[in-house]
């Protein structure tokens, strides 16, 4: 029997488990999917916006994989500095696949970034997605202006959620605390700001168009800023998605009234943040430098500046991988060194250690990109199976985890959390509502 641990129950981890049991000719293979959280599905549960029900429905596909009798979910098991070490895991399993994602957001590196009212967009997403690490987070929603820095789907998501009306969010699984706070929000105008032009923006067209469907909300674009981007005059050399994005943005620029609305989204381009301004420790504005194309595909500063008033600033400028103690790490790429998913130590493959997902390739691609990535890693592991299976491991890793002081939440515990969330929603006159705190999740799982 070959016993494999997959660390991380998000899409990359679940797809890796699926590929291992689906491609394997190894008799009796068993895969335990470990996660720090008591709940599976990773960013599908804790990163997809609550009003994106179609994407969230991917949980059904992941659920089918985790219900396979050869695969076991073990939640509330931490791997890293405060939990299991890679060396200890190799005492329990023949092989370990790390699918731990890219857990840290990128910082702007400008003065004032730590003022009250300045946050990462990922923290805001975790809050409205009921991640238990964010249950005590509070955001300044009492002022009318907000600035979102970034031009990707995360920036679009948080912009949309800031202006989405509470009655539209009530049918979703958004936690009650976040729903109440957003219902009382005073935010009426959001500037979504990019340092380059619309042709270089990384949002998908579907996400972008959603901004134009928000009730009672105008989307405003300055034609002068579009004119700075040479691709706007001739987009023929752009990929299809970028051309579609330009069509949408140009449509908004051509209709400066944008229709009636008491709320507004202002898409801004060619502005680079240089300082977050504040008074009495609280954000009051963001200072930007105007940029322009440099003729080589990049941008350069112009020495002209602009300030945008704001009581809330959310940075959405990407993710970074973080080192896992005991594993090698490339700080430049933010990934674990590997060849075809095999972890490299001192340039040579480390027997029994593998990676998949963002910690393998960096924070790129969409959810579906994890499938071929997982298949490659699974193929490498299975090619090594005969060698790996010769190494002795403990007969029952779950019992060994308990002896080490862990209390894994198994699949029946997760089903109990689902029932508790349905019951919570019933008491609030809503559908299932996410439990947002550690004690609530653990209590539900162990009931």
C-alpha cells in the first residue's frame, strides 16, 4: 500500500488527489488530504465572492473527489512552524505533496501603507468569505470614498462588493457580520486604479462587465486616460480577452453620464501610488504619480501628481508564496524549487516530497489551471511509487496524528459543519450562512 499526504484541500490539492487515484496502477493507494482549516475547498470557499454562485458551485466537483473511498479529508491539521514538520510527515506517509498556495499578498512599499484604513484586498476577501482568521477584522466603511489599487479580478471583486446592496447579498452565504457591516456602509464611490493602461489589465471580461450591472451605479472612465494607451488606437495585436476588455472600457468612456446612479465606480489608468496620506493615524487620501508608456512595453513616471480622497484603501496587486519551514524555498520566485513537481534539495530531487499549485508555479492561472499542474505532479509521484513504497511508515497515520496532539476533522465533521451552517441560516431567515470563527467551526465539527 502506498500512503500519500496532500497538504492543502483547495483545488490544486483536490485535483492532485484525484489524479493520484485516477492514474494509479498502485494497488491499495490511500491519499489523505490535510488542511489547516476544518473546511475543505480552499479558495473556492474562502476566495470566491459570495455573489459568484456559479464559480462556487465548483465545490460540488471537489466534493465528489473527496468522497472517494480511497481519499480522506483531515481538516484542522496544521503543517509548518506551529504544526507538523515536513520531516515528521515523511515518518507518517510514503510521499507528501505540498499544495499550500501563495498565502501572502504583495505590499505597495509606499509611505503610509500601515495607516488605519489601509488593508490588503485579500484580507477584505477573507472577511466577507468568513475565513476564521479574519473574524475580528474591521474595515472603515463609514466614509464615502474608497480606493482599490490593482487591475485584476480581485480588484474587481472587492470593488463590486463594496457597492453591492445588502438585499442582493442576503440570499448568499456571506457571514452575518459582514452582511450587517456592508448594509450600514457609507461607501458611495470607489476608484479602481491601475498603474498601466487598460490594455495591460488582468481582469477577465466577464468580471469587468459585472461592474456595469450594479443597480443604481455608474461606471466612469476618462477618455483622456484611454488615449494614453497606444493599444487603444490599434488593439489588433492584443490577445482576445484584452481586446474585449478595451471594448467594454471604451463603451463606458463614450457614455460619460453612465446612466443614473447614486453610487459610482471610477476606473483610473496610468496612476502609480507613491504615498497613502492620513490624519490622526487614519487614511484620508492616496497620492499618485501620473505614468505614461515608455515605448518598450513598460511605464515611466511623469513627475505629475494627483491625490484621490479616500477613507478606505485596498491593495490588490498580487500574491506571494511564503516559505514553509523545513522545505526549500526560492525567495525570488516565491516557489519551492522543483522539476516536474519533484522538490529539489541542493539541486537534487528529494525522495517523497512534491509540490503542486501556486507554490509550484507561482500565483498564475485560474482554477482550471490547477488540473494539468496536478496531473504532472501526480505522474512524477506515481513513477516513483515502487521506490517510495519500500520505505517503512506508521500503519495508521490518523492515529499517529492524534498521538501527536492533533484532532483531525474528518469528512463527517465537515458534514456536521454544513448542517450547522444551514441551521444558522434558518435562524436568520436566510439560506446556509457561513460560520466565521474557529470555535464555532470546531464546535460544529465535533458535535
